[in-house]
């Protein structure tokens, strides 16, 4: 989607709230692409479904 070759989060940790959909999901995907270690919180149905299926 975007050229992240000059943007690196290697060795950094990000905390993302609402990473299950919308803008939060886009930010989470961008941070992952940039190499960040992530901690995400999900709420509602998306969070429950992912937790029950063992997916982060």
C-alpha cells in the first residue's frame, strides 16, 4: 500500500487499541509491516471471535 522502506519500527513496541477493524486495523497492519512488536486490544464481536480462535 505505502512505501515503508524508510520507516522502520524494528526493536520498537506499539500498543494499539481498537486494532480489529477500521483505522485501528490499518495502523496495526502498517506497524506490523514496519517490523514493530505489537500489543493490541480488541473489543466487541471481533475481539471475542479472535480470542476464542486463538488468533492475536
